[in-house]
C-alpha cells in the first residue's frame, strides 16, 4: 500500500482488469456460537464482545437498540440503562460482578465498560439486559497472573476482513475451537470502500454490499459500517467466544492512512482531520478496546499498549498509522528518501516505549503486534500484470518502475522508513535481546521470515528476530487480482521473491484464512489455515503449513506436524 502520486489506485486496477465443528460448539454453548444475537432480544442486535484481558479485568461491550428507529448512526433514540452480569457459570447461578450502564445517542447507544476485581486465568460468562429482556450469553477469559509459570498459551491470529469480498469463514472456524486464550486482530477489521470500489477479485464483484453504500466519510457513516460488521454472524460468534486484542491499520479510516492524510482521501471528501476524528470516535464506541488506557470514550486515542501473560509472553501492540510520515511522491525509491532520518513510522515516543518493553521484560517471548511488515523485502523483475496485482494488494511495488528493475522499497511498510527500522534492529542487536517475534497482518498473504542482522550477508551474520505474517480473511490477494487459479502464477512469483530474499522462508500469495499461534517456553509454532472458498458461506478449512521458532534461535523452521 504505497502512498505516492504515481501509486496504482486499487479501485482503478480492479475496474480495468489491468473442520466443520461450529454446529457441535453451538450445541454445547447455547446462546453463543451459531445463534444470531437478535434471537435473544431485539434490544441487542449487534452482539456482545470482550477484549484487552488482564489478570484482573476485561472490557465488555454491546450495543442497545432502545427503539426501532435507533439504528447505528441515526442519532435517534432515548437515553437508556442496561444491566450487566458476570458469572463463573453459564447459567448465572454464581454471579460475581454486576452493575448498570447508561447509554445514549451521543455514543451511538454503545455500552463499553471495564470489569475489574476478577481472578486471573479464569473463564467468565457475561450478559446484558434491558426492560427484562436478556442479551445472548457470551464467554471471556482473564489473562494469567503476571508471575505465573505457564506451560502454554494459544491465540487465533487474523487480519484484513473485507465484507465486500466474501464471507468471514475464518472467524467461524476459529469460533468452533475450544483451545484458544484470545484472538489477536492485527488490523483492517473493516473497510471504508463504497459498493463497487473494492469487491471480489478482478471482476470487482461485491459478494456482499456495504452499508452505507458509499465510502465512509462522516461519523454517521463509520457508525453504520461498524454496525454492519458487528452483525456478521461469524464475527459475532467469535466475539462471543473469545476476548479480542486488537489494533488498527489503515482501512478503519482510509487506505494508506498517515498523520495528515491518506491515499484514499482527497479534498473533495472534506477535512481529513474531521474524517480521522470521526473514524476514531466510532472505533472507540464500537470496539472492546482500551484507548489511552481506559474504556471511557473521548479521553484519548492511544491504541499502542502492552500485555503480559505470566512469565511466558510480553506483547506490545503497535500503532503504525497515527504517527507516521507520508510515503508521498517525493519519497520515490529512485531518490532514496526512504533513508531520510527524519522519516518515522512509529514516532519517537512509541519507538522508545517499544524498546523499553523489549529490554526490560522478563518474559520468555517478546511478541510485537505489528500491523505492517518489518522484514526487508526486495521485489525482483516480474511481468507488469503481476507487479500491478502485488501493488494493489499490499503496496509493495510502486508502478512505473517495474518490470525492468527490481525494487528495494515498500514505502507503506517499514521498508519505507529505513532509518527508524535500523534504530530498532540496532537496539535489539546491541542489547542482545532474544526471542522477539513480530506478528503481522496487512499484506493479504502468509509469510514466515527471519529478520537478518545484515540482509546482504544473510544467512551469514545470523538473524536478530523473526516475523510471522497471517493472510487475509477475505481481502484480495495475488491470484484474485491477476484472475488466475490459485497456486499457478503465484508459485513462480513466490520462488522469485524468495530467491532474492533468502530470509523469507515461507510465502503464500494466494490463499485466504487465519493462523493459530501456540506458545510454550521451548518454542513458538504458527499453523497457517486456508479456507476453501471465500465466496462460499460454508467454506471448509485446512492447515496448509506450520512454522516453528525454537527458543534462543531467532530462526523460523518448517514443521511437518500441526499443533496438537
């Protein structure tokens, strides 16, 4: 996703053409997986969700529809109060926390609260009620105690879910599992495009229509879009099943967002600052996340934050949109401005915060929730239709330079901010910090990479960290945009990229799906799952690859077997 005046607009490229266990889980967890939220009460049409678990607290979320006209973004409806209960059993015979929460149209009738005083590593059940009518029942879980000696933790990993492009089968398959502690969502939870702007594949077909039909620009628009996504049955099931730990990328506001604009924003669409503020307000209202450390609305927009899971995992979730410079036309790879020391992707404060986290934690594994790739990637000469498709999915290649030259920069990712990346990697080397794993989304493809100490010397010189990248839930990838069957054109492209990037150990440009991350003191393993067909609402799921990082090695290696 390149922010340059010559960048190929995704919509222009497209328009020119240039396992099935959910039923079992639903039966064992009534009112949760597989049951539409509105089945329990017309007051709670947008489901329930939880997030940001700590050892003693978790954020709970729902939305009240007090009247039939109180739809998302309408600004209509009276102030109202809901009651909430948290219990240690699904039948609510052992209620441990309860209270009330007042909501109104000023916050789009959303309900978000931080329930404190809970016990570590404990499963809880929660529900809401209004005028004697109950919401569905949902499940959440607190994090282990900070001092706990943990043998294992397991997470679902997802990114890039465009409702226009298909069905959220990945969410359904994750919701059918019983072995996850939380879901890590690495960004692009929703998309801003209007109908016909970023649909399915080269035909640009909208498998499902966005609401509103136009691109999201105003607070009303973003509230409506959040409301639509929350009513997706597969996403709703996953939210009711596990707590989410999330960060945003760009599409929560607009494609290729930076501090003062975005690729998908121009003067005809009004003030960028107003649009950005509207998207962040709606996000704060509609997502189970603490911004600036609290669940209160309007008290800050800082989403980068830290989680600790016993002595096993320290997790830093980054924000790589709010503090970055623009990768504009003046930052062409030809003039090497990506090496400008003034350029930043994380901002000095956030970068210092991350360095402090990595240097001081006592946890075995240091995870970084990283919305865009940090591994260096060089793109070799490729056919023009292929390079255009790669750019349209990920921004890896500024069009007009290829196919005659290889391109060493991806200006929307850390490749466009070379000095800041070097500051971070030099810090890691100088402090001799081990077991750092970057967990990444954004790029609509699956990768497993060593992060080399010196890319030009690799494998000599070794690796200082590793990166595991999950593919998109539905958003277009290479075969979709070239218009060829999966595992045809991409095989040669993947081989070419790996030839000039020896630290890229695994690459799948074609498939959609999700990942499951299993963590023990001895190793981290990522299982990559693909779905059979994103336009089939009953698509199956299968493991396609597994990669392991042994403690102390800073290297990814393939595993023939999946997580037990």
